[in-house]
C-alpha cells in the first residue's frame, strides 16, 4: 500500500514537493487536481473512525473528502466541517446526505467519461449514496473503509463493483 502511494506521488512530477503543493494565483486544472490527489495519498493508513477528521488518527469517508479538499486548498479555510454523518444512514434512509455534502461545497456532477484525477466517486450502498472515494488515476481510487482505514483500490473492486455510482468534480474552470 505504501509502495503504491509512493509510486503515485512520483508520477506527480509537476511539483518539486508533491505533498505540499503551493500555487500562486489561479491554479491550472492539472495543479488543482494534482493537489487533491497528493493530499489524499498522505491519508493512507489513517484508521477508520466514525465522524473522525484527523489524519493519522481517524476519519470516515465524508470527512475524508472534506479534509483532503480543505488541506489541498480547494475549500476556503473558514468552511465548516460537515455535520454528523454515518454510512449507516444511507442503508436505511432515502435522503441523499452524502450528495448534499459534496454539492454544498461546490461539487458538480459529471459523467463517468468525464472523471479525472481529484474527482469524487459516490457509491449507492443502500437506499442512498453512502460511500465516497477520491479518484487518483482512473480507475484507481483512495477511500476509507471500516476495518481497513484509508487505502488505495480500484473503482469497482470487491463489493464496490456491485454498487451504482455517481461522479462529482470540484474543479470549475474560470473564464
């Protein structure tokens, strides 16, 4: 797992130090997306913790998305952490809370064909979408699972392959 993360980071040759991406002015699309992916891999091996939001200590999939985007500089520093979330809600509730989270932070839906590095995959694991991942290089993702923590995988690996998916991006080009 660590070897895969290091290999991925070495692919981000745009930056001298891909873990700490500093962009002055408006980032290019590649800089924007690479900053998200580089931050995401720094969370590998963080344990799963319901409603956790601390790298190396504990996180769940919703807070993982938020923390990565915030640490990568994609979200403003004063944006509040998502309110309480648990994937169990998606199993028994039709309310699309996870979709509401990502869209409240400016994410817009894209098609699978449009998915790029740094985009978000939401999985419908019950009556609503209840699991989230960040795309590294399609179909490679990074996500947080109970019992496994933050890890790399593929978009349709294991049980994930049986769930329907929706895709979102935080990247919005400026005119």
